[in-house]
């Protein structure tokens, strides 16, 4: 369960202050899939980063699974993310010096999971990369790299998966395949899926659509 109450984000400027988010209140149920949509600059990615604990709000509260992450410092939020949150970035964010298998194993090892090899291999096989375990990111296509990123995110079996434009750098066919994987694993793992996208077709596949305009939530409706 994700709850945001009067969530605000402001950044200082030389001329004053820029208000990016203006008191957003929302709730996303466990296991739900929700899309955050809106024009460029509307605050979508900022909202996603706050909900994921990647950034600190200027005001308001975020409660995830009965934990108020707004009261946590940076180290506390990092520890919370390691236990409960997965993230898929538009730019993949794979480590170039590590193989696909090592990229997926790394977060499992960092969280102190005793057996990382088996789960990492299993999830790479589930996303169709069982023959690419020892390949480096530079040896893989964009779609393959995004599949590694999805395997990495799901291998830790997070309660919530956040995805920021997960198909934005991919061609249409590859993007559709990546979307299929996200929703398939959302269903199989029971993971709450929250994604930011400009793709209205992708947004329509989610159970709910949250529309942001100029930093304010203007609609929350079934997709």
C-alpha cells in the first residue's frame, strides 16, 4: 500500500523558488498497477522519485506498508528501498563492467541475501536471457539491456516496482515485449507496479491512471 498526503516538492532558484509538486494526495493498493501520465515537465518523474524514496519531499508524507518514509534520512530510505522497492530506469542503469548475471546478482548480494546466483539466473531465464548470462551490456541490444534491468528489479522480489519510462528508449515492437514482461511479472509476483509513461497505450494496460498537470493531481481513474 502506498499513500501520499499533501506531497510537495520545491527547489530553490536564484530568483526565488520553483514549485514542482503542489500538495498531491493519492493511494495505490497492494498488487495494483498504476500509470502516472502528463506532459513533459508536469512533475511525473519527480513524483515517482519521491514515492520510491530516491528523493526527499519538501512537505507532506509518504507511507508505504505502514512505514512513513518521510521521516527517514537518506540512509534509512536506502535501507527501506533495498528491502521493499525495485526500480526500472529508462536508461537501464546497468554497470558496464559486470555481466548480465552479475548485474542481477549485485543488489541481492548488497542486501545480504545468502544465495544470489540461483535467483539471478532464474529471473534472467524468465525474461528470455538464459543464453546471455555472461554477456556484458555493450554486447546486448537496448531491449536485452532493459530485460536485464527488469530481471534485476524483480529478482529481489520487491513489494513495489517503480518504472520511469521503461519503454521510452525502445522501438515499438521491443517496447511491447518489455511491457508484456512487466505486467506478466506483476501478476505472477503480486508486485505493485507504478510507472511513468508518455505512452497512452502502455498506460491503458494499467488498472488505474493518475494524471498530473503542472505539479497537481487532476485525475485518478480506471484506465
